[in-house]
């Protein structure tokens, strides 16, 4: 069972597992105070790598500098988050450190550039190289005592491609990980590798353990009988336009918002649909010439009814579309 220590004000807490891994969490807004609290908890032990998960409210360069000063001989890596989970539970604006002990684990890592397509394609080679290194030069079976961790820039839209490429290189090694975030702003993220800030990148760790481990999954969502099928989307940019052949925003919020709000959404959606259909009609009728005819001549010509019946003109002259 992990052993935990908590400060009196409940702003920081750490746990110690039997394997030697230490996990520290702080909800302090001050970066220097958070790192000082981490140093007070962890300074008496020796670590080979610290992985930090931090709110973007902590300046990444200031945080990295403070961690390097507090743990001068320990490589520090990690990423910004959209919320932190640790010994204090779920937090916003906090800092969580996972410190791997000097014995019992071996941590190898590299940076993968996701700024361009060749960088993503190189992910397979990087994963394969780390696998060979962790196996002491042998690309053999290291799956029983090794797992991989990948942290990806959440603004890159490259998670799926990277995961497939890395899996190809790792073989049967278990892969876990997630995306670097910035709350829910979607403006800037930060990744840290061995004390340096990395942009438009992913971090891949291959970790060998002398202790048994298993992969598990948990989530804070509950299934419901409501089914939503994506019927129109921009997969490259991850934008969903339609669910169940209906506008995505309206269909997604239908079970969750009052009927009056749904009605407002439907009205806005209907007006937008009418505008789109009118534009489409204008495109189709561009080769035609619009002419005004008197009521005397309209009986000899076929009328094109207005697109919306409620807009049908009641006065003469009437509108007629004729091909040139």
C-alpha cells in the first residue's frame, strides 16, 4: 500500500509506493512555492527521472528552472495539462510529479517532431531504437517488464498517426499516454524533455521495471442508451458537423438542455440551412436571365415558383427565369 504525507493546509501531498515511485501533488498557485514543497517532500531520495504534469498557469520555463534547481542531477520531463490528477484528487491549476527511483526502473526517452509529416513517419524508427536500447542491443522479447509512455502536443492533431507509428515500432510493448493541454483554451501547450522546452512535438518514454505491473483503464463517463452517429465531419481537423444527420451542436445538446434552448438552436439552425439552400439555388440559376413579364404574358409561359412558398409574390408583374 502506498504511504502518504500531507501538509497541514492540504495544499500539497505525496505518496510513496512499495516499488519506490513517489508521486507529489500541489495545488499552490505559486510555481516557486509548489516546487519548494516538492523539494521538501522528495529531496532526501535519489531519482533517475521526474515526469511533471502541470497547469499552463505555471510558466513552463520558470517551472523547469525551479525543478532543475531543486533536483539538479535528475532529468525532468513532462507536459502541460487540462487538469491534474494526483494524491490531492482532481485539480485545476496544480502540479503533479511522478519520480522514478534510481533503482528498480530504467527510463529512456526521445523527442518526436510532429511539425511535419516526415517527423511523424520517423516515430516508428525512434520507437524501434528505444526498444533495442532498453533490450541492451537486442530487439527481442522485452514486453514482460517494459512499457511505453507517450505525451503528445494536444494542438498537433497527430495523436492517431503517432500512436499507429509508435505501436508499429514497439511491437508488443504496452503503450499508454495522453495529450498535452492548456485547460480548455486550445491556444498553447508545453512539453518538457530533459529540462528543455519542446514545441510541436511528442515525448516517448520506454520504461523498464523490475516490478510487476499491469495496464488498466478508467474513465469518468457513464454510458447511456442515447446513440450518436457521426454523419458529417472533417476528420483531419477533428470537426464534427453532423450527428445522426442533424447539426452536431443541436443533436449533442438535445438530451442535456431545456426544450426552450433546443428550440432556439433549432431556429438558428433552420435559418442557416435556408441561407445555404438559397446560395445553392443562386449558383444553379446563374446561367439564366431573370426577366419581368406582365400578367398578360404569364399565361403563355411556365412560371418557376419561388423557393419558399411563403415568399410567393402577390403583386404583378411576376418573376420568370428563362434560359438565354
